[in-house]
């Protein structure tokens, strides 16, 4: 255990600027820039040739299929580029949206390819990548080669008098043998020092060049923002449907097992009391009294159920009084602070209320806390909800937990749930929702 830790500790004592020229990231990015030149030449040549051929043949029936085939080839090369970026730049770029073929058959497929924005973005990448790759290759290779050559100049300076018949690197010359050379110890040290500066700056130059490649790959070879948003909305719609179905099942279960069962028993008790009214008035009166108690319990259950669907106080008076009422029913003392200049959209207000309700239930059941605080405020176009407690901590949004379901529910309306709950506490859970007023 100690032997594995010592080298890591030793490396951590070396400044990052000194480790950068020897890091794997620098050399992977440099290799990416070197490979970009031949790859871009192939992509550019293919893209221009196929699109030009297809465009030239548009006067015939063959033009459209050739054009579509060229675009499909560009998509295939884009896939290889995403693989190369993932391997060398550690970029996790999702595949773009697939083709949506409207009609079966060859012509439906061709039409889908030509109408796909993704296909044309891959073609545009093949065209734009080459001029940038030429520039990045030239700068990276020249800079990196010069930097290391100067830095290691003391090791190979001897080759000049041995093979080139000159004492060292020539800084100036008049063509007649006179000139200024880096051959003295001071000159050699100066060249090596300059090389060291360039070597230390090289990783930042290489990283800066690859940033442009990252933008090109993300912007042209990944899914479009519209497609990403559509996918998010489809996922959110599924979450909303599942949540609504779960709530409906909960309401049905509460009605069936609670108020409905009590009302059925009440009807039976009243029927028996009616039969005994003539024979035994005292027993009938006692049964009516018991039925009256059952009515009160059933009414309370119905009120609780209605409050769980949407509390009347939230509709009538807003989030502040509703959360204060909610905190009063919590088994842990809760301090509520609501700072809202106006009311948000009713749907968002409801989600904020039930978010606090579920979080306070967790505080009551699982936290072991002695006190909790609920803060709600308006920030820009968002409503922020913060619930903190001094409990034992350890809450998380791992799959299967109640907080995971709450996070999905908030995500369905472009909301966000952030949990900060180290083991031992305290716990702070922040919910962020759109205002939508």
C-alpha cells in the first residue's frame, strides 16, 4: 500500500507545468494533430469528389443516388472521427440522430439522407477540417520539433563540425563564411534555455490547437441541439406519464383501502342500526354513535387525500402559508423562510410544494435530525428551494432511492436536484425549478 502511494506523492510534488511536456495527454493531442493532416486530406478529397460528381450528374437519374451515397460516406467517416477523438482527445461525443426514413424503399432512404441536416453537417466537417488541419499540423510539428531540438542542443551540437563543416547553429551569415554561430558554452546554454521555455509552452499551444478540433467535432459530428432537446423532451414526457400513473394508482389505493372501506362499513352499520331501531333503541343509538365516529375518520382521510392531491391552502394563499402548514405537521421542528415577490406558475408552485413535502418526509423518517430549515427564494428566472437538516447525512440520488425519483420528476420540467449529504451530516438538498410565470 505504501509503495503504491509514494510514487504518486512524488509526482504530486512536481509542478503541473513541468509534468505537462511529458504527460500522456500532451502526446495524445500531438498525435491527434499529426494524424489530422492525412485524415483530413482523405475526407476532403472524398467529400468534394462525391458531392461534385453527384451535383454534376443531377441532370440524370444517377445524380441523386450518388449524392446520397456521398453523404452516407461522409457520415461513416464522421463516425471514425468520433472514435479517433474519443481515443486521443478523450471526448465522449454521442452519435447523431439516425435517419428518419418516411417511406419504404430506395427513394425513401435517398430522400431521408438528402433532407438530414446531420448528413450535410458531416460533409461540412470534411470540407472545413482540411484547412484547419494543415494549419494546426504545421504549427504543432514546427513548434514541438524546434522546442525539443533547442532544448537538447547540447547533446547534438557536435554533429555540426563533424558533418556540416560549421561550428554550430548559424544565427547570421554573409555567404562568405563569416557569421554568428551558437558554438560557445554560453551560446549552447542560451539555446537550450530557450528550448526549455518552448518545451514548457508547447503543451498549452498543442492543447489550444486541439480546442478548435473539439469545437468542430462537437458542433458538426455530434447530435444537433434540436435533436438533443427532442430526446430530452421525449424522456421527460415518459417520466411525467410514469409519475402521473403512479400518483393515480396511489390515489386509487388510498381511496379503496381507506375512505371507501370505511364508507362501506358505515353503510353496513347504519343498516344494522335501522333494523335494531324498533327492537333495541339503545343498541341502535350506540351503533349510530359509532357510525358517527367512522364518518369523522372517513372525512379526515378524504381531507388528507385531497391535501395530497393539491392542498387548498396552496391554491388560496400561495407557497409561503402552504409550506408553513406543511412544516407544522412534520415530526421535526422546521423553520420556513419564503422570499418570493410574486407567485410562480401554478404547476411549478405545486411541484415546489410536493418537493418540500417529500424532503421533509425523508427528514422525519430517515435523517435522525433535531431541526430542519426550508428556504425558498426567487433568483432570475428560477425558483430555488433549499432544505437543510442536522441529521446523520448519507442521502444520495442513486438509482432506486426516493431522491432519484424526485430528481427525475424535477428534470421533467427542466428542474435540477443537488444533494450535499456527507456521512455524519449535515444534509443540504437544493431544488431548482423554472419560474414560468
